[in-house]
C-alpha cells in the first residue's frame, strides 16, 4: 500500500504540469505497470487475465513521471 501512496503523492504534483490525456498510447505503455505487473510495451490486464481497454491509473502516473524525467 505504501508504494501506491508514494506513486499518487509524486504523480499528483506532476499532473499540474502534464495531463494524462497529453500522453500517446505508446508513451503510456512505455513503462511497466505497477498494478498488474505487465512489462513495458504490453497492455494492462484485468484480474481475469484478459487485456484491459485502458491502462491502470498508476501506470498513467508512472508514464507521466517517466516522460517528465526524460524531457527535464
């Protein structure tokens, strides 16, 4: 639980600079998902193992952080 809280804490600060909608699908999948654990480049999974239609929120936050670190 602490790891998720830490992701939210750092990500909420970065959301003021970049919106989730500003990321391309490629950028969103460029990081490993902290929720379901799929590697970069793969789609997030539901608990049943089926692919999700959208990435997990935590993955979106991680992608925002990664893109800001890369550009800054």
